[in-house]
C-alpha cells in the first residue's frame, strides 16, 4: 500500500473514532484543530481553503503573488509526491537533472487553465508569463529550480495542512488522484475538511491534526 493511501485511511479512521467518543469526552483543542491557522508567507489569509478547493475557487480573491506561489508550489508538491511515492521522474525537470522544471510547469498551467473558472478573473496570457517568470526568480522557496518536500512546505508556510491543500488543489484541478492515493480518496477527505471549516455538523466531531501528521510519512 502506498503511504498516501494509508494516510487517507488514517484520517477517516481517526475521525470516525473520535466522532463516536466525542459526546462523552469533548476536546476543545481538537475541535478547533481543523480551523485554518493563520500561516506565513502568503499576503492574504484565507480561512476556508478546503471549501474553496471544493468549489473550484481556491485561487480566487487572492493577490497575484499568492496565486503565483500556490501554483508553483502545488506543481512542486505533486512532482515531489510522484517521485517519492511512485518513483516517477518528470521529464525535463529537476528530477531528471534539468536546471529548472519550467517546461512541465507550463504544461501544468495549461491544464489548470482548461478547467473552466479555476483561474482568477484577472488571469490572462500576460499574467501566465509573469507566473512562469516568478517560478524561476520568485524567491528562495517557490522556485522551479528546487525540489519541494512535505516538511519544507509546512515549514515555509507555517501550516501543517499546507501540503494537503496543495495536493488537493492539484488533484481537483487536474482531475487526477494525488500520487500514491486511490481514486476518490481525496474527495472524501476534502469533504471532511470542508465540513470542519464550516464548524462541523453539530455532532461533536473532533480530531487532532497532530495525530494525523504523525500518521502521514509521505
């Protein structure tokens, strides 16, 4: 079993167990664990990223630089997962010795563009070019010349759920499961995260992102 597949099962099992026990043992810390934390290195705070992924509006209502960063890092996270989870190296990328992954990133952007409504209203060919340029000059992290890892994504954004965000966004935008996951697994987890962002369903469902992160080794 791929590690990501095990991760999804761990998420579901943990949430189910804590939902059944929460009525008799409420845990305020866990109840708020899924509320989006105010991370770092994005100009604008978004309180409901998973809900926006579900609605296809993840990139909407954000500053241009934030959109560029998220597109670059969603691509980098997906390629990192493909390499680590499936042993796949993307041609013309840093995983095959190329100085920059700009060529496959352009293909990634084209596919996201084809998903109607996914890009913000201001997106056009000029902004696409700016995004590509940002990916090679945008700073010390969101850089197509460097590899990403789950750990450095969490550290950079100061958000333990950021790798999940990026994976789910790319999965939904491309219409393909995240590397190492079964078809449909992401949709179930996304629905759970969306429910948590909305405050749950009133049944006292709680869980700890710390426990979840301990179970994820991908």
